[in-house]
C-alpha cells in the first residue's frame, strides 16, 4: 500500500473495525431536527460544545491557548471557539485540521507522518485540500464517525501536550473510552539545508489599552499577543450566542451564528441542531457584510427594497450579502467585531442577534433603531 492510499485507508482500520454498535443518542442530532436534515448520526450542538469547552478547560490548566473547530458528518461547521490571544493562523489551521480529518476519516497526523516519510507528498496533499499537521481527529463513537475536530494554536510539547492531545483528551472525557487511541508520532525530518539568517524579534513595548470595559474585550497578555485591545473577547461572544440561542429556542426555531473580530477573524460560531449548510453559510456572509459595511445588513436590505437598482452592483462588485441578520458590534462608539445570524425563519435573525448583544453589552451597544 503506497503513502497516498494510506492517507485514505478506511477509518475502520484506525478504529479496529468496531462499527457494529450504535452511537448513544445523547451525542447526535435527533427528533425533528434529524428529520429536517435527513441525518440522525451527526454530532449535535450540545456534544460539540462540551468537547470544545473541555479542551479549553484543559488548555487553561496547561497555561496555553487553542482554537477549536468542530464539523458535522457532512463537513459543515457546528461549533468554533477562539480563545483570547489567538490570531488568524491559529483559527485557520484549526479549521484545516478538522477538514483534513473529515476528508480522510483519519487523524490529520496521518497526512503529516506520510509527508515526513516522503516530502514530495506535501504538494499533492495541498491539491487535495489536506493540511499535513497534527491536531485534527475524526470524532468516532463505537467506531462510527459523527463529525471531526481540529485544534490549533499551541506548539507541541510532546509527549505531555499538543493540539491533538487536547482534542483527544476532551473527546475521551465527553464521549468515553470508545474513542480510539492516538497513532504514533513520527520524529520530524531534519532540515537538509539549515540557514543562519538572523530572525528579528517583534514585540510591543506595552500591552494594548482599551477604554472599553475589560469583560468585553481581550486584555493583558492576550491583547499583547494579537497587538489589539479592542477585539471582542471569547466570553462576550459566547454570551451573545447563548442568549440568541435561548431566545430563538423559545420561539420554536433554530439559528446559525458567527461572531467575528474587527479584522474579520472568527471568534465564535455555533449552529443549533437541524440547521443546514445554507443557514451556516448565510450567517457567515451576514457577519462579513456587516463588518465591511459597518452597518446592519438590514439597512441595505431596506434600501434595496425601496430601490432595487443598486442590488446587482452591491452584490457582485462589493460582495455584500444584504439579508437582515448581520450587525456590527459597536461598543461605546468602538467597533470590536460583527455578528451574523441566519436560519431562524419567522423568529427574526436580526432580533436574535440584538437580544444577544443587549444581554452581553447592555446600554453600551449600538443597535438598529426603526421609525
């Protein structure tokens, strides 16, 4: 068996062929939500959230930070958290690791090990959409894949800690002992052409400061790492999301939600059970559009309703998605991020976002005001 085939070997080999048992119902989508998406074997929001938060708790104990992405069985994002102080590369690699585990049904470390053995495979992996680094794992229960997780953000300190170890220990704690053991770590290949060019040090002389309440934004060491004291904190983003989730649930609906920081980087994402990939995609587009516009997407939606002539140019040239549900997060006049909500149907995407923002920021936040 060559290295390429080895990457795509069936997940059953890694899981010792244990595919006979059913997945406990508490881990997967069920009821009307499962009927809506025609799938009762994909990870639910509650399980994805528990795994991510367990990894975060362990990371705090290790005094490190992680970004964590959970995908469902179809490769659609279910849940994402970026701990304060994580930057673009950390969030991007977390998603790529999860996607690699989803595409192959194997740990992303398998692709990494194959590249260590044969560096020529790296380019081919990239063409196939594989990220050859450890930290991505299929989420397996009783030998059945219900999703995938990717963790990024921390240089490995083997054998004690790594992105992959965080994901694996969290899954073991939440899902139980049916989670397969980790595969072997292969020592990295030595650099055949080491160079001695000086590497500059670049660091601020002081931590960034913000005039906003500390509980709303990243601060201290996390702010110094990302050179910004006006990014929405993960705690604030999750408070917005949970309030929106609770509000829409009382309406008998669901939602997909994205929270971005002021640079457009992902801070938090979640989708309730029964949401489709279209709902998830629309939520992201709303958050991105409100961030670029620095306006609620409902404002442009109303303008185009009154005069649709500007819609083609706005959509094609400027790449704006102008359905209501996107709101820039503006606190005491300072924009610290953006939120996008979709999938709530008649419950109201913008209203869901507004409820979350009010709960997290009170009178500090700017909200759409209607005549």
